[in-house]
C-alpha cells in the first residue's frame, strides 16, 4: 500500500479524522444561523429532513449536501492514502478493510457525535456520501440506491420508508455489481469488507429508524406534504 501513512496506523488516523468530520452537526449549525435549535422543533432531529421541515426545503437540501460531503471527503482521502488512488484490483482484502474502517467512522460520527453527547442523526446522507466516495465500488450502487430512494419517496411520500428501502437494497446492488465487474474489480472474496460494510450500515440505519417503524406500524407516521411535512 503506497503512501507515507499507509497501513493500520494510517487507517486509524484517518478513521479518527473521519469520525470527527462525520460528527460535525451541520443541521444544528445551519439551524443556529437562522436562530433555531432544530433539536427542539419538529422531530427534534438534526438531520436534513427535520431541517427542511423546520427551516424550509432549501436548508434541508443544504444540510443533506453537507452531511453527504462529510462522508465523501474522508473516504476519498483514504482512497488515495491507502490505495494510492487506484480504481480497482487492490492486492488482497486488507486495503478494503482499512478503507471500510474509515467509512464506518464517518457514519458513526454522524449518528453518535461526540460534540452532541452522542445524539446525532440517522446517517442516510452521510452513508450516501461515503458510498459515492468509495469509488468505483460503491458509486454506481449508491446512485442506484439514491434513485430508488427517490422513486419510493414519490410513491409513498414517507421519507422513512424510502430511506429504509434504499439502504437495505444497497448491499444487494453492490453484490450484483461486484459480480458483474469482477474482471475490473477483482475477486469478490477480496471485496468482502465492502459488502460487510454495506450490510452493517443498512442495519445501523434501520435501527436508527426504529421509532419511525413503530409509527408506521401504528399508522401515525406523517408523510411529506402532510400537516407536519413528514417526520424522519
């Protein structure tokens, strides 16, 4: 693995950086710039959906972009440090395992930010940013999952449902693409850390939506465009 910081110590350093970046509460910061603590309004969540509900859609889109960026940038940096910027066929599974360590740290930072006593968002936007940053392995699967998110949202008008469907579909999409691209990406046996990461993130995101699932089962979950503008 090329680079001065390559190996486990480099990955650990990058993971710490990724966690601290992922923990930046952009939803809270944007709200405070508007004089609002989003933790006390709407669903009391710092994520883009609640920011959009409380402050308006443009601010929700801004927070979604920023939350995605804080996942994208650390894993992109890790790609160049740990894999030398190569776009496929790393030697063995270790480079992917170290890369995944950084990616997991970004998402955990968003979900459990040290700056907010470990009470953060649900990780959808940051997971998408991480997915786009793990290029090329996650990029197409991430875009397809995001498209599925939009389709399900348009059909159901539930942000929670579209998020759960997209994140659970992602590891399946990745597995299909990895099999299709095996000549360029290498053996699936070497890519197992990436597939495992997709499964773990899906489980974490669904877990963070457990309250939404409860409201869906009870028939009390609000839809986008409803009286509460959707709840996530």
